[in-house]
């Protein structure tokens, strides 16, 4: 079973400190949710480089990863913090209970009033049939992530089918 929890919010200027603290909280939620979501690793080009352990319980570690994620202009090479910060990690599992997280926050650059890159939190859980976590637990995690990021819309997809979706601070159900 593949489960996707996605929360999305539009352009919102957030400082590096705010983003790193929210990510720290999200990793705390994940650690408390399931044992296989306690350890996280940097994504790499090979198995050897992919097993670089990341201490997601340490705000300064998260901040360093975010600082390195800033995009730069081509010429002259200048940072573009208006595009926000990003973190991409995986839980190191190869067969069952695999997980990947990608969070982008702090982006507020707009072109003609359209978001260039939406801010979002994406959690993808693969091969989870061996676990006995009910859907209500996933929905509760989804609500917690939605509230943490003050998301505009969140949804939970199981094996390609949206099973729960809501919008706004009042969690208005869409499905």
C-alpha cells in the first residue's frame, strides 16, 4: 500500500528560523507516529551516499540543510531566498515501510501574481501493507501537519485514490 499525505500553501514569506522550527516539529510528529519514521537520511546518488544520517531532532542540523538548499541565479551567482528552502530525506528502508519526505517552505516570489513554486509538505509511504496502522491514524497525522504549516489544502491518497481532503483552517472536508 502506498500512502501520500500532502499539504499545500501558497506564497508566504517565512524566515529560515521559522521554517526550521516547523520542520523540527514535523519530524517530532513523525517519530511519535511510527518507529520506522524515527531515522532519516539524505537522498544520494548511490546507496553509499544515501546513508548519511540526519539528526532530525536537532534544529541546527535542519537549519544547515535548509541553508544549503537556497537556489542561486546563474550570472552573477546570487542567492534567491525568495524561492524558499527545501529538505528531502528518506527513512533508509528498502523493502517495507519505506518513506520519503519533501518539504518546501518560505517561498514567496511571484511572477504576475502566480506562485512560482508552491510551498508544501509531502510524505510518501511505500509498501506499508505489513503494518497495522488504521486510516484514522493517518488522517490524524494529516490534520496535525496541516495545522502545523497553516496549509490551505491537504489530502491523503492511498494507492492512487484520494480518500480524504480538506481545506482551510477550519478543515472543511472536500471528500
